[in-house]
C-alpha cells in the first residue's frame, strides 16, 4: 500500500513535524492519453472515409423543403422578395435561414406542390433501388477490386 501512495503522492515532513501529503498532478498523463485517443480517432475516420462508394447505387432524393429552397432560388421569387424587404442582407446564410423560417410558417396547402415533387422523386428512387437490389442479387453488379473515381 505504501508503494501505491508513493507513486501518486509524495510525503514529506513539514517544520512542525507533521507529515504532509502532496498529491502529484496526473495532468501530463491525461494530456498524453487524450492525444493518443485523438490520433486513434482520426485514423478511424480515415478508414471510414476510404470505404468504397458504389457508383451504380441510386442516390437518395431531396426533401420537400429542399425543392422549396432550390425552386425559390431558381425562380428567385422568395429571394427577390426577401432582398427587397432587407436590402442590407446579402449573405446566403441569412437568406437560407429566412427561407427556413418561411417554410415553417407556410400552410400545408402552400407546401403541397413541393411535397408532390418530393413524393414523385421518392417513388422513382424506390423503383431504382429495387431494380438495383435485384441486379445485385443476380450478380450483374460484381464487386471489383478496381478503384473508382470516388476512392481517391
């Protein structure tokens, strides 16, 4: 038990003759442990990012809000209206936030057109996914060891 106490603390006598226990800081050990863990985490993240991406796999479709956001920028109706009301705001971040707030306040009837587009795209995605899975099970999409353009 004396060895354990000596490793984490040092004892000395003070001028009054009492035994004073000084506890050493483990901060240096903690810091090196944190650095080691962070190095291991970055290596794990690198391994995850090098997973092969299947170029044949269908991509997920955007949500209804994304269609509202992108169509409002394509037609520029929301953006023009917002910039007329706020001429000093030029940041895309602020415009995007305002677009999100507008989406929250819109009624379902106003959102229906965007939900319809999103539903159609989702149905196309589901059909493409089922076709992809059938072809993959039949062996039409073989896993190759060649690196794709995304594996860089």
